[in-house]
C-alpha cells in the first residue's frame, strides 16, 4: 500500500510539472508573437484550467531531509544500527531528491523575457538597436566607442570602461522626434602595487555601475552640469555662478567660455536644470560641437517596478506585467523633455 501511494504521488507530481513546462513553452511562443502590450495581456487571459507557474518540489525536500536524518541519527545510533547501512540509505534518498528537483530558472527566464518584451512594447524600447536617425547597418560597437569618446565621462575605471547593456527609443517633443540611447555603464578600478621584482600586483578591484542616456538632435549648448562636485576637462572648464548661492552649492555648471555660457543659460533653462538635478544625481553634458547630450548618473534607468512580487500562476504573471513600470525612466524622460522644450 505505501508503495502504491508513493507511485500515485509521483505520478501526480510529474503530471503537474509537465503542465508547468507546457505553460512555459506557451509563454515563450507568446513572447515571440505579440506586437502590442494589450495583445500580450490578452493572450494571458483566459488561459485554461491549469495556470500553474511553480514546480512541485515538496517530494525533493522531503527526500533530502529524510536522507539527512538517516545520516545524522545513523551516526549517533551507530552502536545499535550499522552506520554503513544508514550512509547508503541516506545518500540514496538525498540523491533521489536531487534528481527529482526542478530548478526555477525556466520560469524566471521566461518571466524576465516577458518583462523585457513588455518594456519594449510599453516604452518603445529596442534593446541592442541603433538610434532611429542612423542607418540600420550602423555597427553598434563603433557607435558606442565614438559616443564615449565625445564626452569626458567614460574614463572613470583604471582597468575597464564598458557599455554592455543599452536600448534605443524615440521621444516626441511637439512635432519633433528625439532619438535616445539608454545605457548601463560599468567601470572597474584596480588598486595595484609593485612586488620585489617590479611586477604589478593587484591589491583590490572595484566594480561600479552607472546609468545614463545619449540624447540626439539637441542644441549644442557647450555646457556641463553636475551635482556631484565634478570638475570637467576640456573644453568645459569655465565655471558659471548663479546669483542664487544655494544653487551654486548644489550645482556646478561649466561652459566652453564665459560669453557662450551666459548666452545659453537663460533663467528658464537654469530653473529646469535645477529641477532636474533635484531628482537625479549625476552629470549632464551638452556637447559643444555635436548636437548630442549625455547624462550619466546613479539612478538605474532600467529598473522595473511592479505591484506583484510572487508569481506562482498565469494570473499573477498577468497582474505583474500589467502593473510593470520603469518609474526612474519615466521621471527622467519628463524632466529631460522640460529641459529640451
């Protein structure tokens, strides 16, 4: 009878986990086929009777715990029970529990891609693309290298300075389209010393991530603004001071020369910059010759927030995707468009 019960339990568990795998495969198909955020949500409801998005691993935990107990009690009771027998039984139970365990990465993987797909559809983001005003055959590796060389912000690491993750989109400003390239910048700094032979030895390595955006087709103001007490290199070396002492303490504004800076910094623009840097911590440079601006700061513009946290079935996933939002990016877009308007 116990063997029959165990076989029945295993059959039910296997059937449920197989249904979860079919749900995952169906989600991958949906991720490839949808073309709008509403279509994505509609494809998740109605779903069907079995909506599970969690594997049933209770048996694996029971077997693992049972195997551990056999080993522990077998050791303490080895005077009464042969320990080699307990070792074999305990190890066997742990092994069976291990091979029966279904890891969660197939679920977390498809959820992550659906999140990214929703962000693409909701915000018009295209990960790994090129800005819309450039030819589609533009090589992204050369584009990123060129953009990094335009601004003195990407040499913060002594070992490495890389943009690994980026996405492009377009902003609408009245009747004008503004191409945007959002990115994640990672730099690595190493502390080194020399050994007795004169060779370099790494004492410690630091890695830090920053996030930002390249903004195209904007005025070439020739301004560099920071609220991190940053001093900029050429050509942004002429410090500008406002009549507002508090603003001077909070913002450092530099230009290419005093005349150009005074010409570009209207009272309206100054207030908009002040509003922006009250919400964001970082550096903003409007190039002096190219119609490109670059922002680099500490807030993660790719951060995704949702009201749903635990996803165990399709209805939870739908609610998670429906309430998904990039709040840092939304705030950044609103304030930046105010500066550009």
